[in-house]
C-alpha cells in the first residue's frame, strides 16, 4: 500500500496473522539484502578507480610494407593477340621467366623481316652520308684550287698592268723626244731655206731638210699612236683584273654553294640515319615485348586474359602475380577526430581474423591472442571512406606474427593511449569527449629544445 491516507491501516490492523505478511516482514531477509548491496557498492567503487587504458579501435586488412611487394598485375605496353601460355595459375616463376607469347595486330608491324630491312636502310643512308662527306671534301679542295688559281691570275694581270703603265711612260718619253726632234727639224728646215735664199745652200739641201722634217712629223704621229695604244693596254689590264676577280668569284661561289648543298644533304641524311636507328631500336624493343616476362619472382594468382587468339589493347591486365618475398604489414583506418592522437613509432595491438583471441580493450595486459605492431606511416590526406589510413609494421620487441596469415585478410587494431581511471573513461564516454590528447615524450622533449 502507498499509505497516502492519514488513516494508516497497519496501525489499526495486525498483519502478523497473515502468512504473506509473515514471509515479507522479516528483518532477517532485509539484513542479507542490505549486506549484498553494500558489498556490491564497495566493489563498484573500487572498480571505478582501477586503471583503464584509453584506446582507438580500427578495422583494416593485411598488406605488405613495401609497394613493390604487393600483389600486382602484368600489363602489355602494346596491343596484341595471345599465341601461347607458358604457365598456369598457381605456378611459381622466377624473375624474367616467360609467361606468355603474343603476336602483333597492327599492319605496320606484320613484316617478319622488319628489323633486318630497317638495318639495310640504315646502311644505305650511312653510305649516302659518307658520299656527301667525300663530296664536301672534294669541293673544299676545288675551292682551294680556284682560290690559288685566282691569286695567280690576279698577279699575272697586275704584272701586265705594271708593264702597260711602264710602256705608257716609255711612249710618253718617246713622244717628248719626237716633239723635240720635230722642233729641231723645223729650225733646221727654216735655217736651210734662209741660207738657200741667200745662195749659201743648194736646193737639194733644202729638200733634204724638208724630207727630214716630214719624217720627224710622221714619227711624232706614230709615237702619239703608240702612247694611245699603251694607255689602252693599261685600261685593258685593269679590265682583265676585274674580269679575273669576277670570274673566279663566281666559280668559287658556285663551288661553295655546291659544298653547302652537299653538307645540307649530309646533315639531312644523318638525321634520317638517326631516325632509322631510333626506329630500329624501337622495333627491337617492341619485338622483345612479344614475350611477356615476370617482373619479379612470385606465384601466378589468376589469368585475367585467357584462351588462344584473344586480342587485347595496350595496358590491359593480362595476369596477376604475388611476390614470394614480402614483409607483412597492416593497413587500418581511424576517424579524423582520432588522427592527432596517432604518431609514428607508437605501439598498436592487432587481432587477426581467424585467430582466436580474448580482447579487453582497456586492459591489454590480460588480453589474449593479440600481436604487437608499430605505426610506420600516417596518410596526410583523407581516404574515400572518410577516414585516414595508417600503416602498421610488426613490433620486433613483441611476439612474431603468425606465418600462416595472408595478404588481404582482415585485422582489428587497438591503439593504446593514456592510462586513466574507469570512472573518468565512463564520464568521457557518456559526454562524447575524445580521448585525452597527448604527445610522445620524445616529441615533447624536441619541442622544449626548440
């Protein structure tokens, strides 16, 4: 009863005569129950002050520590058609072993003697380069000979010019002498004519002087002609010098033009040879790509392209391979709010799928079936799942990881943080607060030093 009424029934009626009241209102039962509650409360209070390790849980999977140790697919850099398989799924291959043989599907590479014929083209072009080189040498010799010949011709023409100038001087002197002779002849003719008029000279003497005067006049005219001829020879010698210069300049320029043309053809042939050599090397490399080889030692996981005669494009995946030698690691993810609490070098507990374990998150010392790990890398950009990727490596100071685990299997991770009382952890969980932020001791020391 609630005893709401002021008229209390238990004070007016004696309930002790009833069996139900006798079973309920017994102080002995209340005593045991109170003791139980007291002990339980004490135990709860004691438990509340026990240490609890804060942690960050994550879900991940097994991977490899190094990128070159992870499962990979083998692609063909060229399109082709499958001709023959040399392995089957599950086989172990060494690095460089042939996995399959393919053939060309492009028409420009169908010729089986493509490499040999390209080599012959290189030889022919190389001979053309040598021919042009010899032609350049011959033209250089020709230019040198023309230059020497021009020098000799110019010296010859210059000598002739000098001779002509000297002859002009000689003829000028002869002309002056002829003028002097004609003056003398005129005076003698005049004197003889006067003496003949006076009767002192005979008429024959006058005629002889007159004849001599005429001869002297004729010599003067002849000498003037010679002087003009000599002057013409000087002009002709100067013209010859100009002609020789023009003629040999034209010849040398033409030879140099031919030399430059030959040199240009040689450079063009050398460029073609280089281009053919590049094509020859590309054909050799492409020919070697017709055999798909293992990039590293490992096991053939799966043939992604099967059958004989199937065609594929460049870059298509052909077969998957798993390296035989690898270092295990765990790839896990944490929430962005927990990322500042994770640091490189921190220890993490890992539970592998398929391995029995009893895990107490807050008491790692009593957990069973977990293995130690260490943070080696923290991704600086968020992943597609909205979390940050953490890479864990085996802890060398802990128990070795099982040898039977395989890449790709699942794993649960627990990053251990500060030790706090249980009441504090319950209070944090009820309020939705993150774990206590802290820095590793070595990092704090580094900050203080700075």
